[in-house]
């Protein structure tokens, strides 16, 4: 466990992330142009999706793939209920804020997932390529649960669209389309297709991920800076406890599905991570009364760095101990 | 040069609402408007800036339209239900245009 944690903490990716956080906390003017950050995220999503599709092509489709996707959808729908109750225990927030925050914890962070895949690859730990599809499937269900939580409490949701409209927007979100599209291309073209573009999607991957995590460190650092005065002890505890709880449930679900230790670790990472791209946008449209400072700061400033620095090696260790390997 | 009276409606709204607002404008018969990115700002919800935003959730845009004075009320009635619960500013001011037939 300690060796895993040390390897993680001294990897170039995590050190780049830490540099970004430190630079933001020190109020450095280091920043990435918006288009560069967007370009790097497109590259990473394409590469991870494509490689996942190739992996599925090699391994073939089995019942576990369907089981993993269904389990992912179910967990994404249930986690907001858990988060909503946990927030009621730890904070005095109203139901709208609690539902909005809980939605973020039912959905996933694709950057945390990409980093975890990279850590597994670096350690030579095998994992199911179709976890990319599970990640995509876990983006949206949490939002519907959050809207249901607010509607059940008599709150008002939605402006200018129905639940179906919101769901369509999330499912056609650029990240999901790219991830699933690249996954499909990788699955169709297989190892032959990968050989054709290998120089582009494999060799530069880690370097680009380092720069991307440097940028995400800057964003997370700004979030941490903003956390003062916004995030009280109860919310801080939630930002750490909820991912741990999610990871424990994810490990149990992954082990029950019979996934490999690497696959169980990825299931744990998906269950533990919190969205900060798709869900905040959906919440601004559907629940405009919810305070965006709370959910953005908590998800980006607390849970994202926690998962990246502490969570990934912890979940990998627990998955290996629980699922064997 | 001959100038004509017009009204300039400026709506600063959350970026996630841009598409919905533009759809409402078109439904209300406003076929000419301009959408501008907003760099930074400060208001009741605190200070924010576009730099470093990873999601559309934190950004704002400005939607500007020029129209004949008699059409302002119907435009505001059409867009108000969409805007009332969201962060933003709606302002109307008098303006002059050169080619009145375009508004």
C-alpha cells in the first residue's frame, strides 16, 4: 500500500497536478489558453476511448460488459440518494443545494478515470477496456435522481425544457460523444487500427496527461482558494467521506461482477469521483436556485484532488486486496 | 444623416442558458441579435472570470438585440419566464439606428 502511494505521489502526472495546485495557491499567473486545455481534453478522451475499444475487440463482448454497464447506471442513480442523506447528517443545507451536490457525486469525473487508467497501465495491471463505456453510462442517471429529489420535496426544477430534454443534452455532451465514438472506432478497427495511429495515441499520452493535470491543478487550486468561507467542516467531511463510501460500494459491486482487480479499481474510481463538467452545467439549467459555489468548489477543490492524490492508490490497494491479484 | 429611434436590449445570462434564450428570441420574432463572450464580472453571486472555467456552468454571455420601441415589451414578456430564476442582468436603453427597415 505504502509503495503504491509513494509511486503515485512521485509520478510525473501527480507532481504536475501538485505544481498546478501550488501555483494557484501562490497566486501565480500561470495559465493555459482555453483552446489548448480543450485540445488536450479532446486528445485524452479520444485516446482513452479508442484504446478501450481496441481492448474490447481483443477480449470480445461477454455478459460482464452488460452487467458492468447496468451496475454503473444503477450506482449512478442511487449515489445521489446516499449523498442527499449524508449531507442532511453533516450540514444544514436545504434540499435544493443537497440534491445539486448529491448529483455531482452520482456522476463521474472522466479526468480522474483517465488518470487511474494511466496508473494501472504504468503498473502493468490489466483491466477491462469496456470500463470506458461504463464511465459514459454513469454520467447522466444521477441528474435525474437529483431532479426527482427536488420535485419530491415540492421544489421547482427545470427552465426551458423537460427531463428528457436535459437527458438528451447530457447524453449528447461533447465528451460523451467523443469518448463513445472513439470507443466504437477502436472496437471496429481493433489492433490493426491501433497500429495505424499508435504513434499519435500512445507515445504522447502521458506527456499530454501531465500538462492537462497541471492545468487541472491550477483549476483545483483556485477552487481550494475559494473554499475558504464557502466549505465548512461538514461539507469538507462530505467531500472526503462520500468518495470513500462510493469507492467501497464500487469495489463490492465490481467484485460481485467478477471484474479483474484493475477493473474493480476502476469501478471504485468511477464510484468515488464527482463530476465537475456535465453535472454543474445541468444543475445551472435545472436547479438555478442551488448555489454553484458549493458544488463546484466541493467537487473540484476537495474531492478531485483527494481522489487523485490519495484515492487512486487507496482504491487500487483495496481492490487488489478484495478482488485478489 | 437620417437616424431612427430604436431600443437596445442587453441580456447578460449564464452561458448554459444561451441556446434556450436564443430560441425564445427567435420564437418571439427577433431575428437579429448578437451573442458576445463575457470575460469576467462581479455581482450578487460574487466575482467570477472566464479563465480557468472547466465547465459552461461558470461562464456568462451577453446577448444584444436592437429593435423598434414598440416591440420591446413583447420581447421582454417572451424571455422573462426563462430569465427570472437565473443569474444575470437585463437592461434596455434608447439607441439610434441608420437603417430602420432592418429592425
